[in-house]
C-alpha cells in the first residue's frame, strides 16, 4: 500500500512539476511578428515552437525553475531571455527590435540549415529586398555589384551577355543557385542574370570561396543563392517603372506580386509577374546598338503545404520568354542587317522539396527534384557587301541556329543534431545526381556543341560547435563526372573563432575542379577581326584543379542608437592546369580558338568592408577588393602581340559604396557608388577605326546613382502607394571608344553596363 501511495504521489508530483506553461505575444511594439522561432531550453529538455500569424505562442510541458528562451526571426535581432518558472501559467510578451544591419540575420546557404550569420563558419552575405529596392535593381545583374569581391561585367557589345566574377575568377568558377538548387545551366548563365527579375527574389545569399561541401566542386569562386519570395502573410504589390537611357531609349517595366496564406497557416502561395520592354541604344551614332532591344515576359509561383506538423512540401516554378536583338538597328529580319545577333529564349525552371522533421526535431530529411529547360532560336551573322556573290550565298543560307539546354538535379539530404558531442554537432550526409545537356548548332558555320554531362555525388559535412567560441565546419564531396575517368574527392574545412561576442575570425580551405566541358562563355560566338570567332575544346583537355585558402576578421559593435562594423578577408586560389583560350587559326567565317590547359594560375587578394548605422536613419556600407590574377606562364592572346601572364578584363581594384537616409517610414534616399579600376584588355583589329590588334589599359570608372522613395499610406483601405525617382550613372561615366560599324570587335567592351539613366516608378501595395 505504501509503495502504491508513493507511486501515486510521485506521479502527481511530476504532473505538477511538468504542467507549467508559457504563453505570450511576439511583437515589435506596434505590430505582431508572425512565425518567429522560439526555442526553450531547460537542462536537457529542448522545446521549439513558432508564433502564429498573430504573433501568439504557447508552450507547455515545462517544469518549475530557470528556463532560457531564444527568439529569432528573419530580419529581426535575435534575443535570449532568462525566466524563472514559479507558477502554472506564465505570460511573457516578447519585444523584438528590427535588425537594422542584419548582424544576426538567419541564413541557409552555408550549411543548408537555418543558422545565424555570426554563428556560421563561412561568411554569408545577404542582399535583401530592401537593398534591391534602394539600388533600383530591375534584375539580379544590377544588384550583385553591391557586394565586395563581386563584379558583374558585360562581355559583348552586341548581345550584352554578362558574367559574374567572384574573387577575381570568371563566371565558370561560381555556382548560381535558385532556392539552393544548381539549375542555372551553362546556356542560361549567358543571359540569365539579366533575365531574372528582382521582384521574383526575396533575398540573395552569397558565399565567397568554396567553404561548404554541400555544393558542386566547381564552386571555387563562390556561391550565389537566389531565394524566391515565400508566403508569410496576405499581401500584394503592383507597379510600373519607366527608364530613359541617355534621353535616347526607353526601358519600361510592369511588375506584380501577390501572396496568399490559408487561415490555418498550413498552405500558401506567392505569385509574381514581370514584363520588360527596352529599345535599342546607340552610343556612338553608327546605327549599331550598344544596348540590345529586349522584350521579356516572366511569370512564376511558389507554394508550400504542411500535410502534417513535421512535414513540409515546397514547390517553385517559373516561366521566362525573352526576345533579344543587337547590332545594326533595322526593322527587318536579322540576316538583312550588316551585322546582328538575335536571341529568342523560352526558359522553364521548377523545383520541389519534401522536408520531414523527426526525432524531436533533432533529425530532418530532405528530398528534392529540380529542373530547367531552355529552348533558344538564334542568329549570329555578318552580311557580306550587298549585291556580291557572297551576299547571295548568305541570303540563301543565313546562319540561324537552335539551342536546347536541359538541367536536372535530384538529391536527398539527412541532417542529425548531436547535442552532447562535446558541443552541438549537426551531421549532414547526402547524395545528388546532376545532368546537364547542351545542344547548340549553326549549320551554316558547321558549328556544333553537343554534350550530355552527368555528375553523381556523395557529400558529408559536420557543423560542430565545440564551445561558445569555436565552431568547425568540415566535410568532403565525392564526384564522379562523366567526362573524367577517376572519382574526384574535394575536402573543405572552415574554422570559426568567436574572439568576443561581437567579433569573429574565420579560416577556410577548399578544393575543387572544373571538368573539360562547354562552360558559359564557350557558348558565346563573338564578332572580331571582321568575322565570327568560335571556341572548341582541345582533344587532350584535362580537368582543372583548384586549391583555395581564405581568412577573415569580422567585427560589429552595436548599441541602442548606432551600430558599426568592419570585415577584412584575404583570399588565395591556385589553379592547376588552368584553362585558357588559344588562338588556333581561322576559316572562311573567322577566328578559331581552342580551350587548352595551361601550367597554372594564381589569384589572390584582399577585400574589406565598412558599415555603420546611426539611429536607424543613416546607413553606410562600403566594400572594396584589391587583387592580383596571373598565369604561371604567359598566354598567347593574339598572333600579332606578345604573350601576357595577366588575366584580361580583371581590374586590380574595384568596389562599391551605398549611403541610405531613412527619415521615417515614408521617405528614404540612397546614394550609390560603383568603382571599376583600370584593367588590361585586348582590342582586336578589323573595324574601320581599329586596324591592328593591341593591348589597351582602360581608364577608371566611377558610377554614381541617386534614388528617392516615398510611401503614402491609406490606412482606411489598407493600401499604400510608393513613388520612386532616381538617376543611374549621374556623371555618364561610360565607355567612349567602342568600335563602329559591322566589323567591330564585340568583346571590346568594359566599364559600367549602362550610360546615364533616369528612372520613375509607382506601385500600389497592401499594408
């Protein structure tokens, strides 16, 4: 009887001990904050919940005593509360301030798990939608210039294809992801950064260098992750933007977004659309464009569904149609022009993720499928002198071509958190299958790229917090590439040391490779020397191996009314058997280049960032990069010129600055600066203004932009109106020595992507 009584009393006592509960509202003082992450830890007991759409939360199953409550939310400053539980029902209202500089913003790209920036072993920089609006970027190409170590360059005077350079390395050395998936194909990479509209993007996360093992081994320069907008509440925005390019050409955009969330928060959808129409722009008056005509139509949507509390399905898809034409500005078919490029793109992208959390949220499983398909019809040609026999042949069989690109990615990932592995350790293991198919053909030029590449990969990663000061991110990725006989193992390691609460030191090493396949720029056919240049691959082309090291120091100091910080980062990358393009004769159509392996190349440099915010009114950001990029042995760029060991089109110093003034919720002003230092280029002869090949050193360019946004609120109907006005490239700092007429060297282009441009915009949004 005594034993039974003891069991009953013990059971009753345990019910009392664990029957405590906590409830409350998470807000910023004026408005509730929905979907905030709330973690309660008490001894070995961990409970994780989220606030609902009204900011309310409820936690039960807690015993009396001290509890630690950590609250985080994207765009808010995370807080930790110590609370002593001494009664059955405890009400704790949580006040979260805005993280005005995103010091502690939650990011996902470094480890594919949610993590605060200051706790990530690799630096993850974020361009959020506020910054995108402040710099008046209509696509991601215009936004990416506002990060240190990054530079978006235009590489063709006729079609304006772009590539992203990260830490001094060209576009083929970086991975551009959409929602974490590598479906930005080589063909899409030529024009995709200009085709993806900014209103499709919630934020852009950037990793310089290859610190994480979860991404492809070609991510030597780094990773850019385009994260699309996901539904968090019901809202909408529709607007128009009009741009005047140097008073001579118009660039008009119509855009819209809508988000819908179910009452039970178990499903939601976001829709976006964008229409762009830009006219030709001719800078030097020769009736040949420097900015091509563009007609873009983009539509897409994101969905999520929670079939169970611990299950989540996410679906994203997008459709893009683009017409692009540059060259002689005529109204007829492109082959009647003396020189032109025409592109018609139809692009479809989609991905679906299925996430399951289990084991009391200590484990999660993710399965994903992503795909991209690009159909392209194109023309690239120079018309012979009108009336000649060569012209008759040209008109009878003009060089039209077709392209097809298919990229697919399938993968699984398992995460498991060990709480007592000296310190918490998140283990990740996964497998991926990636397929890239490219077919690009122009029958008249006897030109064909036909490649079907597959990569099978296994990856393992440990994200280990040894203690409050030291974290270690280590892992290895094992790839079997269909063009390589051997399996390639790429280890990667990053160490984080929290020197103090507000400063971090990071050191990382990564290895990677690039396979001998057709990458982005190889798919571009250039005009040079009065003909058409094409690139092929050497028969004995081997993979390129990279070894990269980086070290950084980050410091942020925050007080109630101000915050400031600095980041210093050094990088060092050695490329063994580095790729280069070797001029290898010509045919009746133009120059022929062969991609070969060189002896090696070294890229090294230093980036520094300075940032500050005073009283949420004045915010300053600057980021500049000093670098050196050289081949071990000189490379032949022209038969007429001496070889050079320098990388071309690579300035030794470049960067950006932004100054924002946020006077109140209605008015903000920003002044932006993009600095492009001197760089070495080759100017191929053939145009009537350029008889011979020569090396050229460009001048320094300073692009200044000015933008004003004003919001008017109509609270009685729940809508607002935003008015925007701005000027890009105020001083008209733009290249003034373009080649002229049809035999121009289209690759001789550098500096800012657009001349002076005046912008006007208005949009209607929900509040």
